[in-house]
């Protein structure tokens, strides 16, 4: 009997014993194409020599030095590299161990900034429905994923949730995409005014919604209007790029496609590419400087922040992404993948929408394509699709729709940036067989 406490108690899982490029290998020798990069993690695949060598080399020098006493060479170098490539006036990097921790740090930094900036009444965080920002209580409070929030509702902090920018389901027929974007962005202003502008500390959003909606980018102009509203009311803009950042959508930082920069930006997943647990919170210089000139102490911190081995891995990952020109490659392969998905699924009567950017793609399934009515939750489509795909040797990321029918079941695809066109074709073949088996 296993003594590991698994995520799913009812599933007997195969044992992963090897990785080979985009493929995972289990103890029986079965190979699985990693079509979702785990959950948008494995951007470089599973056997990148540069990253593993960097980890070993760092271990041979120093494994751990507490950041209350020391900085480290890889943390300094990785921060320099991120900031050299970051948009806007992002100027400082706070390293953490993952995405939830990055979001927790961002929320607390926003609050502490306002306190030290002489605006202690700013305490409200506004987020969006159908979002996901992590599983710790603060991040879960910010997120709008009802499925993940439901049983912990009594423990969550009250936060405002406005509409996401979800064109497929929510744009009115007689509305242009631009008009729709302005309408939903203006919900942010209405909520700020309702709460009292002087009490709002920050707005948080994913530039491309990942786990909850399945690779949904905003319509043109939405984020520019959000930026404008935040600036008007002195509200900090936090962008959560934990899933969609680090090249995944064809830009190193997803917000580059929107022509805006946030005040605080969270990344994780692709930053360590699965080789080490690492996330980061980047913030504007003025936020850091306000605290540096005030208390001089960011009142946050976990034991493993800025871990030398994790930052050495992150440094190798980002260097690989930049030096091998993988970001333009993501754009090209992403266009190839989109065409393949449209070719195979475009006519499927149960495929409502095919969407996404770069190598971050989603397919939303519907019971009725005309009315866009989702399948009833009782059909358990997402769970059955995950199983059928796994049997086909494909790892993908299906998620159920919401119980209130606001969005249907979808599958998220986030293959490694190194996937060849032939491998992407093979992934689509496997997905097609799995979809055929369950629909
Ligand atoms: N934010 C977003 C947008 C995510 O997709 C996730 C994880 O899926 C998180 C935060 C939480 O990251 P982690 O699972 O590394 O804590």
C-alpha cells in the first residue's frame, strides 16, 4: 500500500520514471505526450540538459542560504534577466516557490504599499469571476473558480468579483468585440465607485484566463481600459501570468500583447519549467522604493523564498527560452496548432469554441452549438475526456463547466515550446480519438 496522500484517492496512478523531450514514460515503458505541460509548466520538455546541469552545478556550490542573511548569485542574475526583459517600469523581483505564493505576496505587497504610501484605508481587492489565482486561502479568495472555492467558502476573505472578459459566452450579438470589452472593463470602474475609490487597493486578473475558462484572451482594448481605470483611481493593477506568462502565449510576458504593463506581475509554472518549484512577483520600482524608504521590510516571506537551486534552474530556463528564440517559435507553432485544431474540430457539432494564443489553446464543448448550451455537469465530460486521453497516451487538461452553466466543459492544451509540428499533429490525433470516444 502506498503511503503517499494522492490528489485523487480512487485513481491508481502509474509511476513516472522518465522524461524524453515532450514525452513522459511510466514504469511499464508506456509513453505519454505532455500536451498540457502538466498544467502549463513543462515549457522546455522533460530532459533539458542545460537546466539539469545548472541545478547540479548550483548544488555543488551552495544549496540553501536563508534570504534573511544572504542573497545568491543565481537569484541576482535571474532578477536582472527578468527585469531586462520586463514591460513598463517593473524593476524588482521577489522570488517564491510557486504561483499561489506569488499571488499571496502580490496581494500583501499591494496592501503594504498603500499603508506606507499614506493611504491605509485602501483594503479592497477586486477580482473576476471564472478566474483562478491559486489554492492558498488568500489566492483562493481572489479567484472566482466556484468549483475550487465551494467547500472552503466559510474560510475565504470577502472580495469583489466582476465579470471576466469572455467574448464567446457573453458578448451580445449586436455588440462589437471592442464595445463588449469596454462594457466589461467599465464594470471595474462601477465596482470601484461602489466601494469608494479611496478604499480600493488593487485589481487582479489573468491576461489569458487559464484553468477556469480554458485559454480565453481578452478582446482588443479591454486591458487598455482596465489600465486607464486603475490609474484614474490610484488602484494597483496585478496581472497573474502564472499560467500564461514566460513565453506561453507568444510573448515573454502575456501583457505585452495588450500594450500595457501592470504594477505587480506574478509568474511561476514556466519559470521553473518543472525542474524546480519557483515563482516570482515583479513589481514597479516605486512600490519597492516606498517600502524601502518606509519600514524597509516587506512583511511577508516563506522559508524558501529566493532559493539558490530554484533560481539557478529559473535562470537556465529563461536563458534557454531567450537564447533559443523559443518565443517566436511559440507563435509559429501556436498558429500551426490552431489551424490543426480548427481543421479537426471546427465542424464538430459539440465544439463551441476554439481559442487561445501561442501554445496555450482551449476547446469549449457544448451540448448545442447553436444556443451554446453547455453539457449538464452530470455528464462528467471533463473527467471522462481526461481518462480517455490518458489511455491514448495524451496528457491534457480538461476542466468541468460551472454548475450555473456560465461556461461549459473545456480542454486546455499547453504543449512544450520544443514540440515539433509532427508531435503537435500526433497530439491532435490522440485528442481527436479521445473526444470521439466520449462524445
Ligand atoms: N494563478 C494562476 C493563473 C494559475 O493558473 C495557478 C495554477 O494553476 C496559480 C495561480 C497557482 O499556482 P500554483 O499551483 O503554482 O500554486
